[in-house]
C-alpha cells in the first residue's frame, strides 16, 4: 500500500497540468459548468487536450457486467434511504477521521461547504443508479469526468502550494485515498446498513460493491490494486483505516459542520440530538470521540433504530400497499434530502483557479436473507 501513496492519476493529471500551464482554466471551467449530459455538443473553442480527455474517458470499462449493474440499480432503489443514511452518518464522518483527507478538504475550502460535498456525492450516486447512466443524454459520465479532473486539479494545486507535506503525507488524493474513498462509500455503507438491521442479500451487497468498482475505474483508480470483491474490500478497509484513522482539528470542524447542516435540514430543534447520536451509533465511540461528537441521552434511543426499521420491514412485507407506501416514502426522503442540500439546484463541479426518480421498480430479494459483513482481517503495516 505504501507505493499507492505516491501515485496519482496520470491521464487526468497530465490534462490538468497542460491546461493550467497554458492558462486555459477559464475555458475549462466553462466546460465543467455547461457540459452536463453525455453526447452533448462540447463548448466552442474547447482546448484540444480537454477534448481528447473527454473522448478517452467517455465510455464505461470494457469489463463491465451489465447484469450485475442492473442488480446494483435494483438494490439501490430498494434501499435508497438506507444507503443515503450510511453515506451521511457513517461514510462521510469516517473520511473526516482520516487526518490527511481532512487536511486536504480544509486546504481546498471544502470545510466551509459540507452541503456541497454531500450534495455532490448524493447526486453522483443517483446519476449512477439511473437506468440510462451510461447512455447518451445521461448525466453520470460527464459528472464522473468532472470529478476525476477536479481531483487532478486539487493534486496540481496542493503539490505546488507549499501547504502540503508530500514527504509526510504522500501525494494529495493519491491512489491509496482514491481506492479508500471507493471503499468508504461502498463497504462502510453496507456495514452501516447491517448495523441498522437492514435485510439484504449477499448478491445485492456484492452488486452494490461492484457498482463502486465500476465507479473507481471511471474515476481513475488503479484497478490492479483495487479489491475485486467484498472480502478483499474488507481487508483493504481494515488496513487503510488502521494506517490512517486518527484525530485532527480539521476532522472535528468538518464533522461539526456536517452535524449542523443536517440539523438545519430537519425542521425544528426537538430531533437535533438524533443526528450526532446516529453518527456515534454507526461509526463507534472511538471515531466519534476523535470527531468530538457530543454524547447525549439520545445515544440510547439511536440503538433502538434497528428495532424500528425491523418493524417497518415487517409492514412492508405484509402487503403490496405497505411495500409501495414505504418504498415511496424512502424515495421522497432521499429526494427531500438532496433537494435540501442543493437548494433545488444541480451542483456544478469547477476546477479551482486557486486553493480555496427512478424508484419505479424494486428488487425481488427475499426479506429473510441477511448479508453478513466479511470478518475483520489481521493486518499489519503494509
């Protein structure tokens, strides 16, 4: 894993370096704002290097299995609200508990806009799980192309800013962290769902992870180093987190912003304490203490969530009407959350010039199936 800390994304890094060296950043930001759908006519005057990049990255990997991707889509539609909960209250806080990542976010001013990062993530996942994700007119491929370039822009700036210790922290947004992000948004979300008592099949969990492998490939991850399946993902996650987790001032501030953001989303103040309580329940006391998540009597209430969700699943299984009502409620909750974070706007990705419903189907997974996370692995320094 050590060598991954010194590696970036050569294709995107070369494009960004060329753009900045030629002073073409404003043209590229125009592209980032207005190129939003696959097959859309590119803005006039787009630099040649950018056009070549878009052509080279405009297709999914050749090895993609469309049957598995369809299973992943059905899994997402069946569990959208639970997946968003895992992303918001488990995966995101865990990334803040990686000091190197927290410092990077602070260096790019992402600390002051947690809603933007959360909304970008939510929109990205939603685009991925739509039926036309890889077809002309879709929004997923352009979003992925922009995210990949944005990561390269961050590397470009930080390595030249004098504000990043490459010898100590490695390359910013290195391959280790890129693959680590794929892991956090996949297996840690599944872990959170398991902790919440959500029933899901092994097949569904594997398909969800497979979709994130596809995402990792599209975003420039070194797929020779990325885990092939959930068992390997558990080993990578254990090693990655063991090597990198810890307290930091930036992590505390990021998580505090995240908590306040979600408290603002929920009307009134009565239920505000359930936000930190849910984070503590899903990430555990050690990470929660590092992030200075406050303790409260609601911590005990949060532990009752699996029981409540179990009762709701029983209602869902009892009749087609109950199934429809709860699925519809889940999609509405997800939509409300995303609309609240974006203020109803589509989030745009732009390279910084300086440092600063588709829920119409449902999977046919048996409710009596329950995916069990792979056991922790014995890991040492790699």
